[in-house]
C-alpha cells in the first residue's frame, strides 16, 4: 500500500463557522475579506506555516479580525497529495479551489488569541 503524503496548513475562521465546517468542510468562496482584497475566484485560503499565519495576524488579518465581532479559531488542515495537486501555492498561502472535507480538518486553537506565534 502506498503511504498517503500529507502537508500541514492553517486556516483562521470565526468560531461561529465551526459547526458548518465540521459538517461540510471548508468550501471555496469569495468572502467579505477576500472581496475587499480584490479576489475574484472562490478559494479556500490556507497559510503555509504558523509563521506566515502569525505575520498576517499581526498585520492585515489582525485588522480584519478586529472588524468582525466574535471569537476566531485556528484550524490545522492536513491535505493529502491528491488535494494538493488542485491547489495553487503562493508566497505565504495555499489557494485551494476545491472543497476540503472535514476529515482533513481539526481545531488547533478554539480562540485565536491563544496562539502566540
């Protein structure tokens, strides 16, 4: 049997989205912040490392998080090679145009404020 190769990524989302993510996974879309940043294609956006995520949280993403009411959580996403092939790796993020099923997703921090980067 061939071993499944996985790579680890991170996603930040409001806690209120967790139930839907547990049921349906991460679904590509153009959310409010993606629209504000000029994105034109539905994607799931994942950080390539904790360092990249921490940098975003201390800059543009942190500003977005402050604008949005509620608690944010951090998800660890372990993508198998088969899903990675459909995604596009940018400098600090992975853009994935396909749905990521719940079995590849786990909550790393229930409150993003717990993450110390």
